[in-house]
C-alpha cells in the first residue's frame, strides 16, 4: 500500500473540517471493526485522532488554519512519525504554512499526496455537499487500501 496524505484544501469556512468529521463518522458507521483512538469523539470542534482498520491506520487532523496546532504542535508530522499512519487526512488552506507542512511531511516520511478541494457553495445545502465529499474521499481511501492507487 502507498502511504498517502490526503490534503483537503480551501479558504476559511469552506467545510474542510466538517468534511473530515463526516469521513470519520461514516467510517465508524460503515466499518464495524474500525477502532478509533479516542472514544467518544467530540465532533463539536476540530478533531485529531487515528482509526485502526485491521492492519491499516488512518490519521485525521481537521485543524488546518494558519497558526493552528498542525504548525505549532506538528500534528500531521506526528501522525506520520509517531503514530505511523498509512493514510493521513487533513485540512489545509490553499497555500502557505499548512500546505508547506504537508509537503514537508510527505517528503520527509515518504508519503504520496492527493490534494482535494473542499466542496463549497454560498447558497446550496452544505450538509449534502459535505456528505458527498466525504463519500468520495472514503472511496479514495478504499482504493489506497486495496492497492488501486
């Protein structure tokens, strides 16, 4: 399996964190053997956790703003270096420190990167778009796990 970071990028308030929380919810609902590193999960704010799916470990960091813990606490790097995640899903902005951090972690720890923009609209149903985005990213995760990517 190719170790991979999936960076969900976008401007502020464009549903990146909400999409990541929905991915976690759907994985836990649809994979009965999934084991989260924290339980219960507090979805009211940003999340940082891992989920074990058999031999595969997936890390999640939804805080990807400038001056966030991704930068000052090296959370994405710790998901690679300490937690040894096979797949990392994180939020980033469109440029700047969070993007550079993902590139640094990918280069340093030999991860591939997949950059995915968040689904965002100023006027349509955000919940539906977040769900659709989460389902698509889970399909990518499944493809990584089975070796299609």
